[in-house]
C-alpha cells in the first residue's frame, strides 16, 4: 500500500510568493501607480493649459507630473535591473488615468485637486504598508529608503491639494470615494497580473 504523501505532487510556487516574489509585486504595483499619476497630471494639464487664467494651475500639475516621472523612472530602472515586467494592465491604467485627469479637470479646479488628494492618500497609505513590510522582513533597505522618499513626495502633493480646496469640490465625498475605490482595485489587480 502506497502512502498518499508519496504520490502527491508538490504545489507549484505562485508568482509573487516568497520574499523575492513579494518585492516583484511591490515594484509592479508601484510602477503602475506612478504611471497612473503621470497620466492623471498630463490629463489635467491638457485641460487647464487652455483655460484662461489657469496656466499657473497647469504649471503646478506639470511640476507634480515631473516629480512623479522621477518616481516612475526609478521603478523602471529597478524593474529592468531585476528582470521584472510591468503589470499586464499597464495600457489600461494609462488610458483610464489620463481620462480621470481630463474628467476631473473638466469638473473644475477643486475637483482636480480632489482627484490628487484622493489618489495620493491611497498611494501614501500603500507606501506606508510596504515600508512596514520591508522593515519587518529586514530586507531591501535601499528599496525601503526609496519608498520613504516617494511617500513623502505623495504626502506633499496630497497636502497641497487639500490646501487648494480639494475637500470643497462639488460632490467631494462621492468623487473621493469612487477614486479611492478605483485606486485600491488597480493595486489589487496589478499585484496579480
């Protein structure tokens, strides 16, 4: 009589499992998030640069886009060095994020700031979770340091949006809830594919 344990095949290791796989997930998600942020700011600029007396606002979004581009470039370099790929949904996130930027800009300045506040709040919480995870595992100190710097940049963007009236946008509660839910869904999807 053969034992059941000897005839069982070992379970395959799933992508993203184990410490190296978890880091790959983190980089894939963060790359997607920074790609989305760049596209949101591009979409907002596309509207405000054509609105009278809003060129300075377009310039503000351009500055934030440039900061997000630094983050994106850093994640692309990390992924290249480690041989990781972006999420399979990257094209979808680019298009949806640009549309979100355009859409919130069309709703007005405060709605555009509400978009920034909502997105950056989710992203900074996400970075905080990753930082804690890396601290607990005592791994990837350089990556942890990078996440901490980028989280501080996201907090700065969020705080500027709040100071600019994000919470006074018409329908702020609903708008913010929908954007936050979309961001959290994109994070989960990007972790998996």
